[in-house]
C-alpha cells in the first residue's frame, strides 16, 4: 500500500520544481519500467498492481534498496501521470551528470525545444542512431519530465543528456556545426562523412540568429507539398538518417 504522504510525494514529481528538490523522477509502463529495472539505476520506489508484481519478482529482487508497494489499479491511477495507468510506476533517483560535454563527436543540440514529446522523441532518435549526446538549452523541456521519459522509451539509459549555454558549448566544439534551417542548402546534395553537431530550433521560432551564425552549414529538407513546416523531432530523424554515418 501507499501512505497519503507517499502518494503526495509521487504526484509532486510531475513538477520540475519537486523533481529537482528530491533528485528523483517517475518512469511508468511495463516496457519502460523493465528497462530501468534491468539497468543499474538507483530505484527508490516500485509501485505496481499485484499481478505485475507477481510476474516480475526476479527483476524486483535485484533492487534491494527500493521500497515495493502493491496497490490497486485505482490507487495506481491516482498517482500516475498517464491518462490510463499501466500496471507499474517507478520513482528513480536521477543519475549524476558527470559526463563531459562532447567536443568533437556526433551530438544533437536543442535550441529551446519546449514540447516534452519532441525532446523525448529526439532522445529516442539519438539512441536509435547511436548518437551518444543530446545537449539542450536551459529553456528546453526538462529531460526528466514524465512526457519526455515516455517518449524517449528508455533512451535516457544510453544517451548522455546535458543542459548547457549553447553559445559557450558550440564555441568549444571542434567538429562541423550543422543547422536545420528553412533557408538552408538542399540536404540531399550534402554529404557529411564525419562527426557533427546538429542544431534543431524551437518549434515556432526556429534557431536563434546567434546560433545560426555559428553554423558551418545550414541545411533544408526540401518541401514538395503544402505543409508549412516539419515537426522538430521528425526533421531530426530525417536528417540523422541522411547524414549520420553508419
């Protein structure tokens, strides 16, 4: 069971303020939770319905420091951030952010990407293409927002995530800097053979002029239909598929 204080604590982690205060975040759903339980992550709480708990005792037993709470579907729903709770929820301690910023390897750089779904999907894209770093501006969505966790589908466990002042970061970056821009060169006529930083701009404003000025190359996915623009995460996936060396 969960006490009222524990329920209140879990619900508070839907807000960035309390995630920072408690150095913890929520991961939900069978597939995502299994990934975290298989990893060496520091799990604080496991909250699950009885059926799921019984089926996953081997995984649960690996995390001896975690408190295990068997609850009804109604109680799980009351602390879930999902519209429909999915069997299990974890409270996870945030990992230490001690990995240095990249200086000359492939990375995705997010300029004020504010939609959590976009940020999570971009982390998942980085994971798919073997890109080890995502660097985001301070105004971008929090990496541990529950919606980011859901969209990343376990990418947090394999991709190094950084918040940084992007102008300072790019000033020290030694590989080419590629910018996704509406007025750039045709991406199908450009071949990148090495490492690069790929800049992705804000959903409505695009990249800031200061960042655009730092770009080695501005690239566009040519439009053939009537859509005004492409979703930030969709653009990221297309560009990575075309430019990231295998």
